């Protein structure tokens, strides 16, 4: 686990492992929400579609990190740091 300190501004020197951790954290949230929705008495098909799309985006970004340069790593890390904070606030 490689957390990025709260309030830390992400730069082009973000460690790829830290970015990957952020993507995995958001991915885990989507997976948990999908499982909860599927267990609901009446699953919301539209919500499942939104959650599944979010999980697919995580998978695509995790794949992109494998060949990403420093700038793309920083962009992905910034996006997922913001998304993680947003999801924690829900």
C-alpha cells in the first residue's frame, strides 16, 4: 500500500505503484457496490450499469498504467485521488 498524503499535490513524479494503489482502491469500491446492488431485493439495473462502467474504466486505467509515461501516471493518479476522496465522502 502506497498512500499519497492528504493535501499532497500530485506531480509528474508520482510513483506508478502509488497510482496503481489509487486505481485499485476505487476499483474495490465499485466491486463492493456492485455486489451490494446485486444482493438487493430489487437490483437497480441502471445503477448496476453505471457501477459496471466505472469498474471497467478502472480496469482500463490500470492497464494503461503499465505503459504510461510520467505525465499520464500523474494524470491518472490525480483523477483517482480525487475520485477516492469523493467516494469516501458518500
